[in-house]
C-alpha cells in the first residue's frame, strides 16, 4: 500500500517544480520604486514602504539645495544606499542604491542636519 500512496505525489511534486523553475508564482512580484519630493516644508511623504531590492528617488522641488543622507547624523552609516542620493540642486533628482536588507532606515538633509523638518524614514519590507 505505501508505494501506491507515494506514486500520486510525484505528479504534484513535479508540477510544483516546473512552476518554480519556469517563473511560476514562487518568485513573487518585482520591487516597487517610489519618489519622495523635497520642498520647503520637508520631504513628502515622510515615510515610505518599499520591498527589499527597491530603490527610492528623491526629487528636490525646493528653491534651495538639499543633500539626503542616511542616519545617524554626521556618520551616515545605518543605510549606506541612501547616501547615493547625494547633493540635489533645485529641480534635480537622485536615487538610492538598492535597498537590499529588510529594516527601517532614517534619513536627513545633510545640509541642515538638526532641522527635524527634513527627516524621514524608508521602511524596507
């Protein structure tokens, strides 16, 4: 009896294996990319949620330059991918590196580090 029970499993197992190797649902959706707009009132939205493997674009819509950096202030080491955004003149955009670890990353404007108006969070899920 036991050999017969095992035989019915092979078609199910092989179908699942084919679905995975041929791009079936096991890989999941591709990462979403979002944009944070910086203006005189600060970043909007203040917090964004993205999937692991995403990038976040910052758009400077303010009349003055901004330099978005990872927290903590002055060392910028929590999420180094945020430091790729760099210095943004008015009208410019900058994009983070790949956010490849699930965590919450704080960021701030390096040109105005102690102003809470220009701080925010990226939640990587």
